[in-house]
């Protein structure tokens, strides 16, 4: 609007491009003066005619206009998601896959020279809320560095906009899968009792070994009753001498293994399933060492009758030191032929014929019969057998008859 000196305002002029200028280039938030340019003064004089007196120069026009640049408002939202399987290591911003994240703006933001500004993400522009080590979902947001960088892009120390920063981004750590393998061996000497869990675990020789992110040689589990099965016919713990196999009872042990993993690796970080179980252990029940194995039999005798001696073994007894009351030595069916006969001078007699003549003899067990006795009693081990059966052939009473006349 053009106003005359006497105050009338019925004169009007519509400004054209170039008629007005700013006292400084507007860009940042603030108020700028709008002034009439030399071109504008000339155009007004031309439009209104010569009936009016005009300022000599545009600088003499004292009335100024104003242009106010108000602060813009923008909401900046970080979007995206990334993740990994639990590995016992903290995820840092530098570990993030930046291609999985992007920044959205509620409105375009400009620098003071009018150029649209966008943030190209770098690792320093993001931060993870919390220690991203354990399994879970963590919020990812623009870091103070990223926020400041974007603000500086728009000039005026970011004051050209009222900033609101939001996040719709996260980082997910899912549970890892563990494996568990039982291995090792142990043993005990035969004692007539079933093998107990304490005996299985004695000396820590049989263990379940875990493998999972962060595991080490001490990542183990000690078997409890019911965690394992035996390869015996009835599936029960063995009692007699032998070598036995221990396998994991997958139905019963899983809950125990998971509890151990929660304790070692942290709850929720590692899981385990039936297919993750393997291995077997062995347990050996060795023979109990005994001593003083003795075969006893009643002394036997007969009166000389011209027939070979006939050894009676039906009444034999076998005893030893160290046997269990409930597990005596078993007679494998020792026969008379399992003995050698010796004369009073200790000389071994031929196997046949048996002695016929009057004398004192001893029956001693043959070496191969010792092996038979050992085989029949596998729960015990011994190296010798003592004891003899005395056999005596006494003279017959002769009757003398004198005849003649």
C-alpha cells in the first residue's frame, strides 16, 4: 500500500517482483525488515503519475515492512529392527546393521539456504537402551550425537525447529540352543547292593557337559536320581559284576538341565530340547577280592577190598574270607575227576588206575577246576584254593584156615 503525505490512503499499488527487498536474507527463525527497492520506487512513480512528489531515493522511504520466520515443528522417528541369537556378548551400536534402520520425518526440514536435510545414519547416530547382552528386546534410538547432527544440518544450532524425537526401532536377541552330552566312566567293587547316584557321581568322573555361547570346561551338570537309565534287563540299577551303560532319561532330565542352564547362562538365554541330548557313560562293577578259599570234605576211608579208591564229593563245602552273607560261593558241580590223588610222600599218582592198596592218600583240586570255580563265582576274585580230602585204605582182616589130617 502506498500512502500520500497528507494521510490519504485511497491510492493503491500492487507490488511486483523486485519492488521489495529484505535488509538481510531471511533464513533462520527471526524478524526481517522489508524495504522498497529503487525499482519499486520507480514503478510506483510510474503507476501513480507526476501529480505526486516522491522520495529522491528508496532509502528515503522510512516506513518498513516486516517478515517473521516462525519456528517449525517436526517429529523425527527412528524405524527398523535388527537382532541376533544370544552369543554372551554385548551388542554395541557399532554392531548394528544400519541398513535395517531409517529415519522418518513428519515434515521436511530445511537448512537456512532452503535445502532439504536428511540424516544418513552412522554407528554413532544410534544408541541401544540398556545392556544388550541377554535375550530380550531392546529399544534403539537416535543418540544425542545423531540428534545434534540433524539439528545442526538445519542451522541456527537447531533452533529453527521444535524437535520431537521418537523411536519405533528395536534390537532382538533370541535364545541360543545348548547341547548336553553325558560322558565318563566310574566303578565300584561288588558289594551286593544296587549302584546309587552317589556312586555314579563319585569323584566327578561321570558328568553332563554343556555346550552353549559362553560355556567352558566347568559348564557341567551332575546327574540326579531319575536322570538316567541302565542297560539292564529290568532297567534297574545293577548289583552284580559287569560293565553297564548309562543313558540320559530324556523325559525326566530336561527340566533339570534347563534349570542348570538358567543358572549358568542366565534365565532365558539358552534353551535345550530332547534332540540336543547325546552321549553315554559306563559303570563297571568289579569282582570283590576274597581270600582263604577253602574246599572242605569229610575224611574218607575204606577197607582194602582189592578195588580202586572211589572219592565221594557229594558233601563238599566251599568257604572263604570276605564273601557276603547273601552271596556265598557257588559250587559249580565239582566231580571226583576234578581232584588229583597224592600218596603219603606227596607224590602225585597217575589219574588211572586209582589207588587200590592200603595207605593214606590226599585228594587235591586240579588247576583247571580252580578256573571253573572262579567262572561260577564272577562276583569274587581269588587266586588260589586250599584244602584237601584225606582218603585212607585200611587193611582187611584176613581169616586163616588150617586144613589137613
